[in-house]
C-alpha cells in the first residue's frame, strides 16, 4: 500500500466513524488468530495523545493489526517515539505516519497555562517549543502537531530505507469526531 492509499484509507475510516455507533474494524477471533500466527501488517503509524477521548482505532474504523499506534500525552516526539516509528516503517513496511493532535488537549492546556511542576514539565517543555506564546488551544494543538511532523521528517531525512515514508499531521475534534488534516 502506498502512503497516498494509506492516507485515503484513514480519511475514509474517519468519515465512516462520524456516523458509527460501534467500531467498524475487524476485532474478531479470526483476525486475532491470523495476526498472532502471521504477524501484524499495519497500513499506518499513528502518534496520538494518551487522552481517553482520542482512540485511533475507533476514529479510523480500524481493527486489529491495521494501525501501529504510539500514544503519549501531548503527542510529543522523543527518541522512544522515533524508535517506534522507525521500527514500524522499516520492519513492518508502514508507508505513512500520522501525528494526531486533538482539541481540548490537557497537555496543550497545561503548556499554555505554564504548568512546570513534576514530570509533566518534560511534556509541556516540548509543547512550548511548538506553540511559543500561542494562547488559543485549537491553534496550539495544530502548531504542536506540525512541529512533531517536522521532527519526524528531519529525523529520518537521511535514512534511505525510509525515504518513501510520508508524514502528515491532523487534529481530531473531540466533540464532533471530525479530523482536520493539516497541509
């Protein structure tokens, strides 16, 4: 599957999700057995926030083995996430990486509010690099997703085995379920 086909599949899955009442992805005993015996073959990597309202498999109507999901508060990127992207792209053949921010993100809100206590500071510091002095949470979520797309692109620019991997950003609206694709 090409990166463009993967992106289209994500877009179509989100359209399906907007009117669904249950997950349309295959979660059957047969697919569990198949992926256990033959391994996974995800068509996309999704770096998403840990927020419980942002569930990539549901948002994209995907089932078992279809998405390689990496979740971390604020969908920030560090060496752990880059290592996971590298694994999924190089070893599993995923042609597309999506950085998926969302509206009403607690980590983005904490960065805007200036939260600098505890371990969350490692996350808010990264978000601050993306958003600067931006105070609008929606715009800040977009800026954060864009910066993380750029970090991934820069990290793998010199990796010939990943030259065909495409990286895109988007923001999920937790109220409507719709995806705003960032150009």
